């Protein structure tokens, strides 16, 4: 379904323009939101994509109070070897950026996968090999959490790869009981589709302990109430978590999350405004969702999101989320 897609328009053009525009405007921004839980890499960590050049995360931290970022994307650098965007080494510029974020009191959660690119899930031959790739990244940065963004026909709509990822999660959690795992996936306005439901039920069947199940509630239509559709999508996920794991409402909402998109989405006519996202965040706080984020800080300005907004407006909203 098209609602499950995260296209290159978000990752490439928007990311590249956003790096330049936000770097230019950072000095004019001031922090207005209440800082999110300091250094929590899961709860409130907007996506930051380093395509086309290195952005300055400390500028966003200073301007908004945000204290964590979801770094996209960890791909295959050849076979089952992890590399940033499939071509940058673990000990290169990205490592320096992570050090800078942590020096400022923040933290990171790397995101594996995404919509496109040469991914580790299909390239690693077994759950053990895939877990080894995850472990390399965990060890390289002494991570507290990882995000597995499972999309497209090569991972999300592939039963064998779904099971491989879930098997790898089980191994990683056994070796690293303190490391949290987030699964991010597409959705319909009513909640996960059949592939998403399979992922949830297989996690239980295979013993994969996923800490937060996060949906991408956008790319639904050519217009509509994005606040209402986001709520209904998450409610659908919560229902699936309750029926699968036997959780009560409070537990299921806390194990659910959302990753929106700021401004114009990949679907013509579909827009998430700052007011929409603020309402979504406030609803999430009422239900104590375990994760609220968006794509992406790089495009969080009027010249990048396609709407009239202040620089870092959406990042400020995330920074005000405390669960």
C-alpha cells in the first residue's frame, strides 16, 4: 500500500535542502519547549538524516531543547557489514557527530533500514549474522537503543526477512538486556495492515522482545484530518498489541509510538501542520506513548517542509514531549 511508503523525497532532496537552510537559520532560533527527558534516545528523538552533508545537531539542541536524535540510516556496506547510508564507516564523521551530541548532554538511536537502499535484513543470511551486524553498531557507540525501520517489499512484505529480523532481535536482547529495541513500520488509518499484524504476532511467536512498536501515520490520502487518522492508526496498533500480548490499555499505549512527517508528506495534498503535530503530541502525552518523533529535523523549516513555519517548529514540539 502507498500509505506504507517512505520515499526518496523525504530522504534525499528534503534532507539536502534542510541541512543548508537550517544551518543558516539556526542562529536566529531560540528554545521555547520544555526539554524532553534528557538523553533518552527512544522517547522523543526526531530523525536526522545525513544525506548530502553533515548537519549540526547541536544547533537544533540549542534552539529547541531536544536531547536525542534518531540517526538514519544504517544499511549494508556490502554483505552483512553495517555502514551509514551503505558507504560511510562506523568510525567516521557520524561517530564524531554522536560524540558531539553526547558532549552536549544528548544521545542517539541509530535507525536500520528505511524505505530504500541496500539493507542488512535481506543481505545477512541468518538471524545470527544479522544480530552480529546489530551488535557491531551497538558496540561501536555503546548504544542504549536501536530503531529497526522495516519497510518495502524487501523487508516488511517478506516473511523470511521479517522472521530473520525478529530472530536477530531475540539474540540481541539476550546479549544486551539493557538495550531497547524499537520497530518502526507503516500503517493504514485503522492501524497495521496484514503484514504489520504478522510482524506483531511473529514477535510473540519467536520470543522477540520489542520495547516500542512505532507507526508512520501518513501517506494516507490526498487530504484529510491527520490528527484523527494518526489517533485511529495508533489505536488500531494498541488493539493489536493488547490482543497479541494480553496487555492492558496503559501497557499497550506505553509500548506504542508514532513517527509523523512535518509539513507536506509524500502524498499530494496531505499536510501535517505544526498545530496538527502539537495536537498529536498532546494526545500522545495523555496516553503516555513510548515514543513520539517525526521525519525529519533536516527539513524542519519553511523552505524545506513545504508549509509556512518557523525553523525547528516541529523539533520544538517533540522537545516538549515527556511521555
